[in-house]
C-alpha cells in the first residue's frame, strides 16, 4: 500500500510504501487552536516534522481542515505499534510542543488512539471483508 503524504498547506511529502499486513496504530488528533495562534500551531507541527521522520515506527501523517468547522484541524498519523507511539509521545521536543499547546495554543483538542483492523482500497482488496469482495467481485 502507498500513502500520499502532504501537509495542510498542500505541500507534498511524496509517497510512502509499507508492507501489506502491517499492524498499525492510528492517532486521530482533533485540535482547535485559538484563531490568532493557528499559524503558530502549523509552524510548530512543521518544526516537529524532521523529528517525526526519524522516529522508528512512524508511517505517515496528514493534516486536514474541517469543512463544517474551519477552526478545527485534524491530524491523522499512522504508527507501526504502540511502542513507536509511546516513544514519540515521550520525545523531549514533542513534550515541549505538547506543553505549549496545552498552555496557550489550543482552545480545545481531542486525541483518539485506534488499532487499524483492515486496510484496503479500490484495487488493493486483500484485507477487505469476504462479503464485500464477493458483492463487488474483487
């Protein structure tokens, strides 16, 4: 499977290919920065990017802006396993960014951590449920 990587500004990071069947953790981070600090949040995220890319177990990240609530940004990242997530969470530079977010950048946020049960697409159907493959003849 290949994942297209881009940031909220639309700047492309290219494609990342990872092995089929890999167990993944999804981090779903919804953040509402104070309006006057939105750019600060984006700049902080961009500054963290080089550290993120060096993390063992990091797969990909994308950011999206809500269409119904323009103040809300969703960061969706994928990780190899919970150990990789824990290592990122505890990285000193990331802890400092977390503190800045909680102290003054964020109006609110919600973080969800989930196991990816299946990963399939239009043409990559190996992990699609059998009933879906049967109905769609794929």
